[in-house]
C-alpha cells in the first residue's frame, strides 16, 4: 500500500467510525423528540406514505367499530394504548389519533427501523392475541414472522391470496389442495388452518386469530361446512379427529390407512378391513356381502358415516345349535350301568358275609 493510499484508508475508517457514532446517537435519540404526525414524514418519504394510506392502521382510532364498542364500555383510557400513537400510561393521554408512522418508528426524527415481530406484538396482543398465538405455535414458523406474510406499510398480505402466502414454503400442499374437490370449490389453507373468532369485549373474551396455524389445536370442525353426522363411528374421536381416521390424506382428499397407504374414496375395503378384520375375512371368503355380486365393496351397503343397516338383514339367520352327536349319551348310560353293577356286587358280598 502506498503512503497516499494508507492516508486515504485511515481517513475512510475515521469517517466510517464517525458516521457510526453519529448514527447510534441519532437512532437512540431521547424520547424528548416530539410527535409530528405522518404528514411530516410523508413530505420526505412519499412512497411509504402512499403504501401506508391503504392501511387499516390509518383509522385505528376513528374506525366506527372501535368507536362504538369503546363508547359502550365507557370510553376508558386503557383502550387507547394500541389505537393511538404516543400513548402515555402515566398521564393517560396520547400524542396522535390512529396508528401513525411514529407508532412504529418512534417520535420525530428518531426514525428507528425495528424489523422484529415484537414491534407488532406490542399491539397485536391482549384482545387480539395474534403475536402470542404465533409465538406459541412452536419453532416451525420462526422463519415466518409477521412481515413475511404481511406488508408493514399497507398491512395487506404480501401475496395475492392466503394460499399463495403459505405456498412460499408449502408449495407441495398447495398443489395437492388445488387439484382436490376442496381446491375446486375454493376451500383453502386458511379455512382449515386458521380458526378465526371475533373478540367479545363485553364479556372480556379474547379473539382467536388463527395464527398458530395448527388445525388440531383449534379442534377443527369439518361439520362447520359438512352436514355429515356420524353414528357408531363417532367413537373414533371428537370433531375432525373422527373424520381424519378415514379421510387421513386430507389435502388430496383420499382415504389413508395407519401405514399411510392411500386409496381413492371408491376403494374403501382396505380401510374398513383395518378395523373390521373379521367382517373383511368373511367378505373376502364370500360369506359376508352380496351373494350375487361378491365384488360389491363395503360402502355399497354401509354408509361409512352411519354404517348400521337398520332392519334390512341380507344375511342368513345364524342357526341355533343342537346336540345331534349321540356319543355323550352312550357314555352317560355306560357310566350308570357300571355304577349299578358295582352297587349290586357290594350288596351280594355283604349278604354273603352276614350269612
Ligand atoms: C427532511 C426529510 C425527512 C423527514 C421529514 C423524515 N425523514 Fe425519515 N429519512 C430521511 C432520510 C434522508 C433518511 C436516510 C435514508 C437512509 O438512511 O438511507 C431517512 C431514513 C428513515 C428511515 C430508515 C432508517 C433506517 O435505519 O434505515 C425511517 C424508518 C424513517 N426515515 C422514518 C421516518 C419517519 C417515521 C418520519 C416522520 C416522523 C421521517 N422519517 C421523517 C429523511 C426524512
Ligand atoms: C394491546 C392492544 C390493544 C388494546 C389494549 C385494545 N385493542 Fe382493540 N384492537 C387491537 C388490535 C391490534 C386490533 C386489530 C386486530 C385485528 O384486526 O386482528 C384491534 C381491533 C379492535 C376492534 C375491531 C376493529 C375493527 O377493525 O373492526 C375493536 C372494536 C376494538 N379493538 C375495541 C377495543 C376496545 C373497546 C378496547 C378496550 C377495552 C381495546 N380495543 C383495547 C389492539 C388493542
Ligand atoms: C405498523 C408499523 C409501521 C408503520 C405504521 C409505518 N412503518 Fe415504516 N417501516 C416499518 C417496518 C417494520 C420497516 C422495516 C421494514 C424492513 O426493513 O423490512 C419500515 C421501514 C420504513 C422505511 C425504510 C425504507 C423501507 O421502506 O424499508 C421508511 C422510510 C419508513 N418505514 C417510513 C414510514 C412512513 C413515512 C410511515 C408513515 C406514513 C411509516 N413508515 C409507517 C413499520 C411501520
Ligand atoms: C400501535 C399499535 C399497533 C402496532 C405497533 C401495530 N399494529 Fe397492526 N393494527 C393495530 C390496530 C389498532 C389495528 C386495527 C385497525 C382497524 O381495524 O381499523 C391494526 C390492524 C392491523 C392489520 C389488519 C388489517 C386489516 O385489513 O384488517 C394488520 C394485518 C396489522 N395490523 C399488521 C401489523 C403488523 C404487521 C405490525 C408490525 C409491523 C403492526 N400491525 C403493528 C395496531 C397496531
Ligand atoms: C405464515 C403467514 C403469516 C404470518 C407469519 C402472520 N400472519 Fe397474520 N395473517 C395471515 C393470514 C393468511 C391471515 C388471514 C387472511 C384472511 O383471512 O384472508 C392473517 C390475518 C391477520 C390479521 C387480520 C387481518 C384481517 O384482515 O382482519 C392480523 C391483524 C394479522 N394477521 C397480524 C399478524 C401479526 C401481528 C403477525 C406476527 C405476530 C402475523 N400476522 C403473522 C398470515 C400470516
Ligand atoms: C417462511 C416459510 C413458511 C411459510 C410462509 C409458512 N410456513 Fe408452515 N411451516 C414452515 C416450516 C419450516 C415448518 C416446519 C417444517 C415442516 O413441517 O414442513 C412449517 C410447518 C407447518 C405446519 C405443521 C405444524 C407444525 O407446527 O409443525 C403447519 C400446519 C403449517 N406449517 C401451516 C402453514 C400455513 C397454513 C401457512 C400459511 C398461512 C404456512 N404454514 C406458511 C414454514 C412456513
Ligand atoms: C380441509 C381442511 C384442510 C385444508 C383445506 C388444508 N389443510 Fe393442511 N392440514 C389439515 C389437517 C386436519 C392437518 C393435520 C393432519 C394430521 O395431523 O393428521 C393438516 C396438516 C398440514 C400440515 C402439516 C402436516 C403435513 O401434512 O405436512 C401442513 C404443512 C399443512 N397442513 C399445510 C396446508 C396448506 C399449505 C394448505 C393450503 C394449500 C392446507 N394445509 C390446506 C387440514 C387442511
Ligand atoms: C370451508 C368449508 C369446508 C371445510 C372446513 C371442510 N370442507 Fe370438505 N368440502 C367442502 C366443499 C365446498 C366440498 C365440495 C362440495 C361437497 O362435496 O360438499 C367439500 C368436499 C369434501 C369431500 C368430498 C371429496 C370428493 O372428492 O368427493 C370430502 C371427503 C370432504 N370434503 C371432507 C372434509 C373433511 C374431512 C374436512 C375436515 C377436516 C373438511 N372436508 C372440511 C367444504 C369444506
Ligand atoms: C369410517 C370412515 C369414515 C369416517 C369416520 C368419515 N368418513 Fe367421510 N367418507 C368415507 C368414505 C369411505 C367415503 C367415500 C364414500 C363413497 O364414495 O361411496 C366418504 C365420503 C365423504 C364425503 C363425500 C361423499 C358424500 O357423502 O357426500 C364427504 C363430504 C365426507 N365423507 C365427509 C366426512 C366428514 C365431514 C367426516 C367427519 C364428520 C367423515 N366424512 C367421516 C369414510 C369416512
Ligand atoms: C379406524 C377404525 C375404523 C374404520 C377405518 C372403520 N370402522 Fe367401522 N367401526 C369402528 C368402531 C370403533 C365401531 C364401533 C363399534 C361399536 O359401537 O361397538 C365401528 C362400527 C361399525 C359398524 C356398526 C357395528 C355395530 O356394532 O353396529 C359397521 C357396520 C361398520 N363400522 C362398518 C364400517 C365400514 C363399512 C367401514 C369402511 C368404510 C368402517 N366401518 C371403517 C371402527 C372403524
Ligand atoms: C351386500 C351388502 C354388504 C356388503 C358389501 C358388506 N356388508 Fe357388512 N353388513 C351388511 C348387512 C346387511 C349387515 C347386517 C345388518 C346390520 O347389522 O347392520 C352387515 C353387518 C356388518 C357389520 C356388523 C354390524 C353389526 O350390527 O354387528 C360390520 C362390522 C360390517 N357389516 C362390515 C362390513 C365390511 C368391513 C364390509 C366390506 C369388507 C362389508 N360389511 C360389506 C351388508 C353388507
């Protein structure tokens, strides 16, 4: 390195260090900064301003639903923390209505860039425990945080449809569902994986936002769309659990055995055989089922959901068994005869001795 280059390099390092120091003080600016409102920010950041104008955050406070419920509950201050910007707990006042730029970036020239899900979690908790559900969903979605799926400025989905969102990482499932009867009828990932229930503010009941993405935890209820009550087979479990013991390949809508072999819906024999082995054996030997059509599969006679066939007995009545083997009777007679001979001999002997 030449002397000139060395000096230039040192100067560059000093400059970078200065910038770094400057930057830390800049970012860690004391909250003495004043809230200035989104108009101030947008004057220099028009792009983000345009995106933000589409966001639900722009009316986090003026939103009619909020105003109505809030008024019903006596307009208490503790509702304002997440529906305003710069809320101060001690004075119970806020700087700006709505969820504005500075709610996420700090007041005035703080201009903090926080990309953590905890930023969203400050407000998306409590009555709408989105953040908590996401955290509790386990490690699987650690790489899929709020901003993977939602745009921070528009607050819309990053992708056109929810299915596309999930498909970023689960494309094989998307292909399976798309080709199934569900996909063709617009039933998508969210319908089964996200159980969404509104919050009930009047009774203090939290919402369910579906962000654990796990259908079992939600106790998915297939009968919310399907009127298929189960009889007898209801013993197989609660809600979706029962359905899944047969419709186990739920994404392709095929029947699935415990060993994960799958069958089309019109090939149920192996499935039924798994649990009704005796009847299956009878069926395969031709002693159960139709005499005229031994190929008829189980579901041609049994509705898999209500399998008993009331009052129609196509089976031969089971004959009552009778004892028609004579051998036991002969043994009995022989036994009595032998006993009698013995008794007679004893009587004869006694008589002899007495004489
Ligand atoms: C006078 C113009 C101006 C105003 C007003 C302004 N900014 Fe900035 N902002 C800038 C410039 C210049 C940068 C630096 C760009 C860079 O770091 O690449 C910046 C950077 C940022 C960044 C990125 C910081 C980072 O670490 O990457 C954020 C976030 C930000 N501004 C938010 C805001 C918010 C919120 C407001 C309103 C409270 C605001 N800005 C007001 C000019 C402005
Ligand atoms: C911890 C933060 C927080 C607190 C405290 C809070 N909310 Fe909210 N509220 C939110 C968030 C976040 C949403 C948006 C949730 C969503 O759409 O999933 C919301 C949405 C709402 C909505 C629905 C708005 C709509 O778009 O339909 C109403 C109504 C509401 N809140 C009322 C209240 C009332 C009343 C209180 C006080 C009892 C309150 N909130 C306290 C965070 C909060
Ligand atoms: C709900 C929270 C939230 C609100 C409200 C919000 N931002 Fe941001 N903003 C973010 C997050 C998070 C990032 C960082 C995104 C990243 O790096 O992936 C960001 C990034 C930025 C950046 C850096 C450049 C960029 O686009 O990545 C600027 C500038 C910015 N925001 C300005 C604004 C302005 C101006 C407003 C209001 C009109 C605003 N933001 C409202 C959360 C928010
Ligand atoms: C200061 C509190 C606050 C913060 C921080 C916040 N939000 Fe919100 N968010 C709200 C409130 C309040 C609503 C409800 C607004 C309404 O329905 O009018 C909301 C609504 C939403 C919605 C619903 C949009 C819709 O169409 O109904 C999404 C998505 C959202 N926020 C995502 C985020 C993300 C992602 C972050 C983090 C980058 C974030 N929010 C940070 C308070 C907040
Ligand atoms: C894997 C993708 C994914 C992740 C990660 C994710 N979300 Fe969502 N979010 C969704 C989907 C999908 C919906 C439902 C959209 C629908 O019903 O059409 C949704 C709905 C929402 C809504 C309600 C929007 C509305 O229209 O009412 C809010 C608010 C929200 N998410 C906030 C968050 C926050 C905050 C985080 C981080 C803690 C987060 N989400 C993480 C995919 C995700
Ligand atoms: C950024 C990538 C990513 C996105 C986007 C994503 N996932 Fe996942 N998901 C994963 C990873 C990684 C796993 C764990 C490994 C696996 O089972 O494939 C996982 C696992 C799962 C599981 C298994 C249960 C569990 O907790 O282990 C379900 C169910 C699931 N995801 C549903 C969804 C749904 C529904 C969506 C769309 C709303 C979605 N995922 C979006 C990455 C993602
Ligand atoms: C008809 C309801 C339904 C639909 C639609 C659905 N799923 Fe599932 N999914 C389930 C059920 C139920 C399970 C749990 C199966 C089990 O544990 O036996 C599951 C399990 C999963 C798993 C974890 C186990 C595995 O098979 O890897 C992932 C990942 C998943 N689904 C992703 C998706 C995605 C992505 C979509 C949308 C393209 C989707 N699912 C659509 C009901 C559904
Ligand atoms: C959001 C509504 C919805 C949910 C939830 C749902 N389904 Fe469906 N399902 C449909 C619709 C719509 C169809 C097509 C019309 C029909 O057959 O009823 C369908 C069709 C089916 C079919 C017929 C497949 C074929 O090829 O003929 C089966 C089997 C099925 N669903 C099982 C389930 C099971 C099991 C669950 C629960 C894990 C479930 N569905 C959850 C809406 C739903
Ligand atoms: C004992 C196994 C079994 C159980 C449990 C079961 N199914 Fe089925 N289901 C089947 C079989 C096999 C078929 C195909 C019947 C055929 O094609 O003749 C079927 C067909 C269907 C169909 C499409 C044909 C029709 O009847 O419209 C729907 C929808 C369905 N099942 C929903 C459900 C739901 C919802 C549950 C849970 C409440 C459930 N099933 C539980 C075995 C089962
Ligand atoms: C996962 C195991 C399982 C599968 C698969 C299964 N069953 Fe069952 N089945 C049961 C159980 C458990 C009962 C309840 C027995 C009871 O009530 O004593 C039952 C009851 C029945 C009954 C009524 C028996 C009675 O005592 O009245 C019939 C008929 C029947 N199943 C037929 C079928 C047919 C046909 C199939 C295939 C479509 C099938 N089952 C698949 C477990 C299963
Ligand atoms: C041709 C029609 C037909 C076919 C095919 C058929 N079954 Fe049956 N099954 C019946 C009739 C009828 C009964 C006696 C009526 C009843 O008890 O419900 C019966 C009884 C049963 C029972 C006992 C019910 C009880 O009350 O004890 C089971 C379990 C059963 N069948 C399973 C199967 C299985 C598994 C298959 C396929 C391998 C099958 N069936 C095929 C007509 C049929």
